[in-house]
C-alpha cells in the first residue's frame, strides 16, 4: 500500500497521458500509421528500460540486447500460432511467455559471461546477439512458420494502445520499485565499484545476474508486443544496429534514470519515424549520418547521458 | 463596337472563373520499388515505366493520377513500412509492386488486411497471392509464377541442353531464390535428371569458394543460379575462375544491364528464363520499346515492361470501375481478361496470377538474345 | 577428385580467407594493445581501402604497383584522422564512452560514404587488373589470386614483425601497451606512437581491402561489417594485443568458415564462428596466446 501512495503521482500522470492519446486515436486525429508509431514508442521505452537496468544501473555493457528482444518476439509469435491465439485475453499469457523466454535465455547466458570485464563483456554480448540473429535466420529448420531469413508473416495484430501502454506502465512501476529497493541499491554499488561492493558482502555475481535476467525479461516483453503490433518479423530487425538503437536511448536519456529513458525513447522514435515522414526519400539516409555524429558529441560532452540519475518529480517517479 | 468588347471581356473573365474542362478527380497510386540497394536497376526500370504509364493514361484517362513512389531498398521491413504509410497516411487507392517476392509477400499481407488492391508486375513467388491455402483477394500479379518458371528452366536444361546432372546454388534468405530452386529441382528430377549439388548461401556472402569446390566434385553439366543479377555475376566469375565448365542457367532475376557489366566473360553465353524479350514482334511492345528507348536511352528490361503493364492494368480497372472505391476496383481487376500488354496477353486466373508464356534468353555482350518461347 | 584433393583445396580456400582476416585482425589487436580500445571503425577502414583501390584502378587507370602503396597511404591517413578527431579527445574518458564513440565513427563512415555523390550504397563491380590463372598441381588446383594473397600477407607479417621487435618504434609500442604511464615517463612520445599504431594498423586493413576485393570482386559500403566482426573475433581468439595471436586467429576463423561450409551447411557457418568466440571467452578469455586473466 505504501507503494501506491508513493507512486500515486505517476499513476495519475499515466492515466492522464493515456486519456489524451485515447482521445486523439478515437477521433481519428492520427492516421493508423502514426498510431502505430506512437504505440511502438511505448514498446521501445520498455525495452530500453531493460537495457538501462543492465547497463545504466548495474554498469554491464551489453551489445546484444536486440537479440533478447528478438527472442521474445519470435517466441510469442510461435506460441501464438501454435495455440491459435486471436483475442486479447489469450494474448496475455503469450506476452508473458515472450518475456520469460528472453529472461531465461538471459539467465543461461549470463551465468558464464557476466564475470567478464567491460570490453570482453561487450564482445561476448555482441557475439551472442549475432548468434541469436543466426538462429533466427535458420529458424525455418525448427518450424516452417518461423520462416528463417525470410521472416514471419501472418501474426494477428492484437496489440493496441491499451495493451502496450498499460503493459509499459505496469513494468515501469515494477522496475521503479526494484530500483528503489535493496536490489537497486546493490546494482548501483556494483556499477560504482564492483570490488568495493564485494568487500561489503554483496553477492555481486548474483546481483549482476538478476539485473541481467530482469533486463532481458523486459526486452522479451517488448519483443512480444512488437510482434503482435507489426504482424511481421524479420531477423534483420534484431541485429546489432537495433541493439545500438536501445543503447543510444539509454545513454542519451541518462544512465540510471527511468524518466530519462522515457523521454529519450519518445524522442528517439519521434525523430526516427518523424523524419521518415518529414523528409523526402532522398534525404532520408542523412538520418544515419547525423545520428552517429550526435552520439559522438554526446560522448564527448556528457558521457553519462543528458538526464543522468535524476528522476522527474513531476512524473512522480522519484523517491 | 464597345458592346462587343464588353461581351468579349466578360466571356474571357467567365472562362477563367469557370474552367472549360471539368477538373478530373484526383486519385493517388503508389509504387513500391527498390530504388536503392542491391537490385537498384530493377527499381529504376520500374520507376521509369510507372511514370511512363501514368503519362500515357493521363491522355485519355478519367482521373488525374498523383504518383507516390516509395523506396523499399529490397528490404522486407522497409517495404512493409512504406506500404503502411502509403495506405493509411497517403490514402492511395492501389499499389503497384513491390518488385521482389521477399518484399511483396509481407506487403501483400498488409494490402489484403487494409483492403487495397495491389498489382505486382514482377514478384513471382506463389506466396504473394496465396499463403497458407488462403487466397488474398486484393493481390494480383502481371507475371507468371515460379512453379512455371522453374519448370521452364528445368525442361530447357533437360531437352535443349541435354543435361543429365545439375547443381543448384540459391540464396536461403530470399523466398524468390529458394522457391525457384525448389521448383527447378522438382521438374528436373521428373525429367530423369539428377541434382548433384543443392547448396545455399546467405544474402551478404561474397566468398563462394567452399560451395563451388563442393559442387565441383560431381562436375555438373548445368548450374542453376536463381538469384538477382549482382549476386549471380559474382558467383559466375568465381565458378569460371575455379574452372567449372557447366552451363549456367537462371531466372528473371538475371535481367539487368549490370549483369554483363559485373559478370563479364564469365556470364556471357549462358541462359535465363524471362517474361519478355525486347525483340518481341508486336505492335504494342514495339511502341513501348521505342518510347522507352527514346526517353531513357536504353532498351527496357522485363522489370520495366511488366511494371508498365501492371500500372496500365490497375489504371484501366480504375476507369472501368468508374470510382476509386477499392472494393469496386477490385471487382473489375479480378475479372481481367485478355488484356493486351507489352509483355503479352494477360488474363488473371482464380489466384490473381497471370497465365503467360516465358522466353529463354541467352546472355550476350550487347544484351540478352532471344532463343525460344515456352507456353504454359 | 578424391577426398584428399578436396580437403587440400578447401584448406587453401580457408587460408586465403583467413589471410585477409589476419591482416584486419592485426589492426584491431595493435590498437587494443596500445589503447585498450576496440576500434569498431576498423572494418570500415578496410572498406575504404577497397573503394580507394577501385577508384585508382578504374577511374585513374593506375598500374597495380602504384595502387597498393597509394591505397595503403590513404587508409593510413584515414586511421590517423579518426584517432586524432574522435579518440584522442576522449583519452581520459571512461572506456565505455570510447567504445560507443568507435561505434559512432563506424556508423558515420558507413552511412556518410553511402551517400549518392560519394561511394553510393550500391554494389560495385571491382575491376581486377589481371586475369585469373589456375595452376593444376598433381593433388589440387590453386589460383594466382590465392597465391598472391598468401604471399602478400606473409610478406606483410614479416615486415610487421621486424617493425615491432627490431625497431625502436616497435619497442615504444610494446612499452606503451605494457604500461602507458611508465612509458611516457621514460620519454616515449605517447601521442606519436599511438598515431603510428593507428597508421600501421589502418594501412594493413587497407591492404586487406585490396586483396579481398581481388578475391571477391564486388564492393559495397557495408562490406566491412562482417569481416570486421570476424577479424575481431580472430584477434580475441588469438589473444587480443598479441600479434601472432591475431594471425593465427585469422587463419583459424577463415579455415573454420570454409570447412563448415564444405562439410556441414553454409547457413551454420556464422553460428559456428560465434560459438567458437563464446567458448574462448568463457574458457580462456585472454585467448590462445594470452597470459594472465584478470577478473574482478
């Protein structure tokens, strides 16, 4: 109950934002295309939040996040086809299964590799991300439906504003509670100085694994939502470049800030997709010329992100 | 005098206030094509043809067409995004393309779901119009499908090239390549041929030495490479460098001026199946070829010819339906019979596929040379 | 052809590929040795080399003898520029920032060069300035390109070895990779030696680019991504920071790729390579030739 009191502000804000979007959607102020983009932004925020827990709070540099996003998407797609899921209520367990699959995989992978340091962890996660990509490319060996490198088509479009938004809000709340609990405290200790944390008796290996597993779980949930929004999956959507997307959001928004991730996620999707609408096709590729420049500049001037460590009081996410 | 002048001025003024011709209703049509990426010559050709068709239509057509062109970069996700945007944001009444099956298959799902007619000129994989035994009512194509194309190639190998053994190299990440390979294999084996090698590679591969060395063990007489021109050119060169002597055979993906440019000596003298030959003796075809040549400086390839036909088909259906309502246009489209196109006479069968003949072309330095026609 | 010939031919295929990976891996390993930085942009320097050679050969019709040194000079210069502009300012920043910056540089190079007036995103046929000749030896066949690649790589390695172990510059590089602070206290010009490391590494990548383009004559702005990652894995496999490790790692990766394609399936190829990476990182993170393992 204490939790509800503390987060009352956030819940109120969420309801307000939801009503606002719902209003716009209902009255057709946005085309279906833009509606899809908006819903996507919630999914992206959720997934990036996962990476924020892994990297922003606990300091583990993972370059394979999109792989877990993909595992969630494909698992959900497969199980949904297996059980012929069409409706919202049947979808919810499928959604959860996507998250659990990714989380489980994160756990299994994390056990051996999380003891690696910075660069080596980066390479290991990069390699694993690519390994997942190869797995997805060959998924038609497992099941013709999964389509291998030709992609998966025909997933029913179940995800709408309600599902995506409230799933994201729910998971943000859980994350927030984890962050402000013992777990979050330990995670930040590990990030600041792992050696010192060990001397304090913190089970660093266990905590790191927990953070990693949870972060992958969130990615899997995001992936499952994505699959049932776009109805079409392709392995190339879950490659290294996608992992970089999430990384950029976490960094630009501020490592260790949930609010930052929310803002950055919205901004990112708005910029990427908005530019697709605003720019003529010939200039579209310039996006990817300016984004890395932006990234480099952010690294040079504000290496810890723009909104690091401060949670918005307005949104009620703080302590 | 003054009164005549006065009336004249009023008349002229009225002319400007009330335009003489009634304004045509504006209708948007979209083209999804690979303007950039690994098959950009396909996209360029189709874009040229698309615009040419719209120009030709506008002389006599009932509607004013606003063309919207989207680049899918030969990538399924890009194509799907472009389709969604064209349909829900730009509100096109119909879509031409995509050109390649791997993009056309997901886009056809989107078109079907949103009930917007789609006519692809060139995507040949069966899954574009029928998937999981379900026919997508709104999707049509102006070309033949790969089960037919694969069998044409296989029969050519058996009967004309008198080959008893063949090897197949295909791209596993591409529905077109994989499908065509399977259809070729089925027919070749039915014709008492033996497939001595059936190897797959991936989209980004450049080193085929391992695969080529592998199939060289059996010395196949024919090597079937159902992929797009840039990959084919690369593979052909490596095949010849390793000394394999088999005849190379391919599908409509070979049709590009870049094939010989990249492939050089290695690719010359080999054969591929296609939708039409620029040497076709037919009034409509000749007129189109002349116009395309004068406008763009080169002979149109099958991508251009088919896109032209597809565009004319959908615009013709629009006129015949008398309305831009997708449901009505669909009714006319589905009933298309004996349409005289550049690439032949087109009738849609119950799956929305065109029943057409294929041609066999030989790769020569100056361009593909016509060898034979195969009727379905 | 019998099994022995088949295996021998596939071995040469593997060595050819592995040699190019080795050349690229050297650049990764040298830079990591000196700066503890994984230079993600290295694969794109390789691509730049291939494109430079393309322009020199096709647009300016230069003879091969000139193309090699000019291309290597161009890529060396690019490597130098990247270090000065993007990495030097961040020398004191947290390592992750440097890593992310290198990712940024890589993406920038790829997408900037893919713009229409520059390299364009198209696949371009690379003009090989000589014909392919096959030598039919008693047991197997070999092409002149394969011989060229193996020869040039061997010569470069020999030259590099001389540089690292028999010149004062090499000694300075080794000193820097051991302990940067101590080396600078001993009078080693840190900036200069770091630049030199980048220059040499980039030149080798450029050389790799030319040879790769000779062997697989189709270039594209994104061609450096996969070879870059694989070469990087090769460097890690052999022991990052160790020269002969990079070479051995490159050859092993090249051979694995070819043998998996030859005996299993082409689609499993990449999977096997990353699986190898995994095993190495878990069992022996310092690589085959690496020494101490420092864990937290």
